[in-house]
C-alpha cells in the first residue's frame, strides 16, 4: 500500500514544475486537497486515517523530488502530536505546523477559552502555516496542546541553509481555538516530538540522498574525460560504490525505524536512523560534489539544492553526536551488551 501512496504523490508532483514560492504553495495546496498532508491524522480528528509509515511515503516522494514543502512537518510531526493529544484539526486548516522546541510563555485561562502568549525560535515553515499547534506546560505532570490561528502571531522569517523557512514566532494573548490536556510532562512530550522530528528528517535525508546517488551515477556515465566516461575510471567507480552504499545504509536505517513507530523502541530506532542518515548525508554530499566538480555548485544545477537540504536536515532535530550520546546513555541504562541491546525486541 505504501508504495502506491508514494507513486501517487510522485505523479502529482511530476506534472507541476516548481520554480518559485508561488508554485510551491500551489503544489502544497494540491497535496492538501488530496489529504496527503494529513495522512497520519486519524479520521475522527479530521485526517486521512493512515499511519506514520504511510505519511513517510508522502514525505519521501517530496524529498526525492527536491521540492521544498512543509509536508514532513504536517504529515508526520503534526500528525503525531495531534494523534498523541487527541486534538482535532482546526476548521479550515491548510498548513498545520507544530512548535517542536521549548516555548517561552503560558496559557492564560482554561483550555479553549484561554489566551496564548508565547515566543518560540526557528519554527519550521511557520510563515506558511494556517494554524500553529503548541505544547504548553500545564503542571509538572501534564501539558496543554493548543491550536491557534497563525494570523494572530507575529512571525519573523528566517531560513536554514536550504532556504526553507525557519521562523521566530510570537503571540500576545492570541485566542485559543482548541486545547486538550495530555497526561505527559512537557519535557517528555518535547522529547517525543524530537524523536518524531528526527525520524522525519531521516526519511527526507535517505530519499534525497538516493536521488543524489542516482543523479551522480548518471552524470558520471554521461561525462566524458580523456575519451572515456568518468564511470569507466576505477577511482570513480570506487567513489560511486561508496555513495551507493551510504544511500543504501540510510534507507535501511529508515526502514528499520518506520517498522517500529508504534513500539516501545521508537525513540531508539529514530535515534539510530538519524545518526546513520546524518553520517550518510555528510559522506554522500562530499562524494557527489567531488564527482560533479564545479558544475555541481552552480545555481542552475540541481545537485546543490539537494546537498544544501542534506546539510540542513543533518543538523536539525539533533546531530549524529547528539543521538549517539543518547544511544550510549540508553545502552548503559539497560545494562546489556551492545549487540543484545541493539537486537532486543523491547
């Protein structure tokens, strides 16, 4: 089923060229109209009723196409938060973006009758959002998850290296459209969001890197040097093999993590995926640029678009070192040998 989802999204993306932000917004609206941006939100909450693995197929298609859209934020991260909280999608929502970092502020009032005053930095795609979903501390053991109209927020636009929006957001007594209490401490809920965000970036990295590998292999087969295709040289073949291996390893890590999205080891598997895909992104981007030469950094060539995204996603929701430390701490806490811990079922 998931393969069919990805093919459907690829077909939708393929017939609409994206050359400017207006084109990208039009494409996002088409995805939203088809229910692709809310795949993992249950139907009773206003979504399409799929799983995170289904949503990952949508995200994979967008990442492989090299199209910058907030589908990861909406289809996977916001979907997980809405599902966890049991919060329905706001009416007339087009682009629901979660605030995944720490919020400075508080909710005044009681639930949906309250007013939200808060500040958050580098919120992904906030300037595109119709609504923001914000986790707010309630007490030591519970968290408010609230929805507000993005039009009631002051948004200062920023971007990552790939040019994707990473915006600072402030609200001053913004009316809350909906609110629910989740029986999860705020820090624990943010940790869950971080793991889901790491999985999302891992999906994007793996499939963008797969496209980089195929793009580089095709270039080396077509580019002639000293009367021979670049791919005929043994040194180039070795680098192409290493690039293909990194892309395959990234995909394998993501496949493993997606298979465990509903299990108790979800954060561990997401950490493994983010660590491995981050490593692959660094090695893969280096090899791709070495083999493409100067043409790969020109504005007209698509390679630099993919590699700037890889470098950006590699650092977001935790770098390899961050998640490696997390994995080391989890293994030490379990008190098990490395291989036994890695292959444990629970």
